C-alpha cells in the first residue's frame, strides 16, 4: 500500500513539473528574454523612454571618445545593410560605423520597419560621431547610440518606430522629439 502511495505521489509530482515546464516554455515563446514590455505594447509617446530610467543607468557611461586613429576604432563595424538609409551628411561614412551590438539591433529593426510600412526603410541620421556634434558624454562618440527616423521622414510614424526599436531589443529607446528617436546599447 505504501509503495502504491509513493508511486501515485511521484506521478503527480511529475505531472506538476511538466505543466510548469510547459507553461514556462509558452511564456518564453510569447515574450523573448530581455523584453521589459510585452510585444505589441502601445507606441511610445513623445519624450517617453524605455526603460524609464536615465540612459547612463541602463547602458552605462561613455568611457572615451573614439577617433579614427584610436585602437578602439577597429572594434566598430560598418553597417552595410541595404534596408537602412544612412544620412551621411559628413560624406565620411561615419553614420555607418557602430558597435556590433548596435549594428545587430539596427539590422533587426530595419527588418521590422520593412514589415510595418510598405516601401519605407529605417533611416539613421547619426551613429558614431567624429565631429563633436553631441554633448560631451554622448554615446555617439563610442558608436553605441543612433538617431533614427523613417526614410519618408514622416513624424507620425516615430511613436511606432520607437515601439519597434524596443521590440527589436535595443537596450534604451527615447522618443526624443518630433524629428527622431534616439536608441543606444550597452557595451558588449
């Protein structure tokens, strides 16, 4: 009789473990690891940031302004994604230079933009900055930040673009003003 009760408890425990594991797997499918807000959440509002903390608290402070002649410059990569329009007003290709992590996030976002709006591409107006156009501790100087919009420059799309950036896994997203969204990533 005791053996039968032990066996019954064992089967019940195993069933509960399987139910918990299945439930966890289902949650992981619905919401990828690292997402602070559920997929399909509302578009961001002007001046809203995700997460709602200071950029430096989420992705870390700038360590150094990277120049073309610095050894760290070789760690930046050139983004050649044809689904991204780079403003490149400097005519130096600087807007294409970024950390691999930022490159990966922008490439994922470019795919989402293409799916969201027919004939529209992601547009990067600024990424790595070599001309000192940003504030002193800007992550643009390390290639960890980008200012983005859409290729049609439709300001009405920016709230949704910001939401897509969050969903693409960019670490910090800020619907900064009526002209662009600012995104940044942590080191690594």
